C-alpha cells in the first residue's frame, strides 16, 4: 500500500471528520480540530439592564421626564440660594467636573434636546469611555479621573449651559462663595463651595420620589446614561414600526 501524500492524508482526515459528524453530530464540538465554542455572552451590567428595562417600558418613558421636571421645580423652590454666591453667567469651571444624573433626568434631557444630543454624540461617546460604569461607592475616584481627563461637559457652549432649563440636580446645587477665578485652578484648594440648606438631603429626597414613581432610581454618568436612553428609545421605536408593518402586512 502506497504511503499517503500529505494532500491525500488531509482529504482522508476531512472525510473521517465528516463521517463522524454525521453519526454523532454533537461530537463535532469536542473534536480538537474544531474551533472552541463561542464564549457565552458576558452578563449585562446592572446599569445597562435596568436602563434598557426602564426606558423600554412605555409607562416609564412617559413618566420619567415628568418626574424629573417636577423634582427640579421643587428642588429650585426649596433651595434657598445664599446671597453671597459668586457664581455668574459665564462661569464654567464646574462644567469640567463629572456629572451624575438619574434616569428620570436623562430621559427628560433626551425628550427636551434630541437635536443637541444627536449633535453631541461623538463627544458623548468619547466621554462615555471614561466612565463605562458608574457606582456611587466609586464616585470620588471617578470624579478625579474625569477631572484629570480634561473633558468639559458636552453641553457647555461659549461658557454657557445649553441645557440650562433642564440641567441635572448636581448642577443646580453647586454654589461658590469665593472668587470665581479660583475655580479654574486644578488644585482649587481655596475655593469655597456652598451646599445651601441641606442640598444633598433634598437631592436624596427627590431621588426617593423618583424611586416611588418608577419603582427604581438609577444613577449614571451623564454621557453614558444619555446614550443608553437615546439608543433604547430608538430601538423601541424601531420595534414599534416593525410591529406596525408586520401587523399591516398580515
Ligand atoms: S449640564 Fe450645564 S451646568 Fe451642568 S455641567 Fe453641563 S454645561 Fe455645566
């Protein structure tokens, strides 16, 4: 019997492989020549999962922006601003800090400023990579990391907030009592910041209200949460159109 050439040998191996696959289809996975099975998809993070669920629910889609608007109005009314505050139009050092928003606030912004958010998308995508997941326990480290990145809020235009009417809680509660020029310093040790009338407690109360209204409160980094809400709503709209088209053709 002639010695098999490498080519004949390969054909022979291939045929054997095919035969084995016909007899024991599940054996193909165990064959060392087969590529390993694809790894299971990674579990979706809590933030992504809850974000998807929340915004894909029609009930919350309508309710969340209303919750944010009402909470912001209450917050502004309850928050008494000290007269010695030195923040002025055109001060923007605060807008170089990391901004945390709730899901209701993000939904409200998506509804109020779809064109602005679409225009800012490249910046938001770049910034979302700085804070891919947000956990309150790591808020300080995240804030420092953001500051070091030198990023400015995507909605700061000509040193003014372009979403001022619907700006998040964290932007509403921040007041400076010292010379505004000091805020621009990276170290900013001499800056005196006032959180008047228990602003943090008020904010926590507002988030608790959001929790009661929607059964959950989700906090996230402004760029990432805005993108998640926008994308989830687009998906939902695409599904709705598909559903209508399928219904129309049957
Ligand atoms: S939302 Fe407005 S106020 Fe808040 S950081 Fe951005 S530009 Fe500044």
